[in-house]
């Protein structure tokens, strides 16, 4: 579910970027997109190692 929300937020920012020519708004939207992409939930890493003992 979280991945869906992140993806929808990024798509919203893309649409808004396409609609505006104001450089200040574009910079803000690009920063929001970068932050959203950085915060995207990554799948947990599963380790298949055996215990040493």
C-alpha cells in the first residue's frame, strides 16, 4: 500500500511539473519528487546464512 502511495505522489508531482513554468514552483516540485523517491519503501533484505555455532 505504501508503495502505491509513493508512486501516486510522484505521478502527481510530474503532472504539476508539466503544468507550471514558474521556476520556484518547479524547484519545489522537483525537491518533493526527490524526497518521495528517496523515502520509497524498499523491500526487507532476507539473509539466508547459517549460524556459526
